[in-house]
């Protein structure tokens, strides 16, 4: 038995769910392209993510049931 109180899983530990449905996507850009993207997003007072979503005319998701099964693998987050 481990008498120490570090390491391993503990009740209540870890980051709490935000209730938002976020999917991370990696882009490969040149340094110049990345800088332009950041500058344009900043000019519009947007994060890079919101800038991309706005200019690709993507509708922000409000809840997990809005995610297509192709992204969730048929799983739905219970929130």
C-alpha cells in the first residue's frame, strides 16, 4: 500500500469540464503565413480559432449534440 499522497488517480483531481466541445486541429504553415494569420486575427480582435471559423463561415457549436458522429465516433459527451 502506498502511504504517500502523490501520484496516481485521485478523486476530484484534474481539469474540470468546461461544457464546451472543442476539437484541436493542427495546421502546417510557414512562419510568414502563421504571422499573417495572427496579425489578421488580432486586427479583428479575434483569436486565431475564431478568425478561421468566421472566415470559413463555420457555425460555433453550443453543445455536444451538435457535433457530427464523424468527429465523435458515435460517442456523445454527457454534459
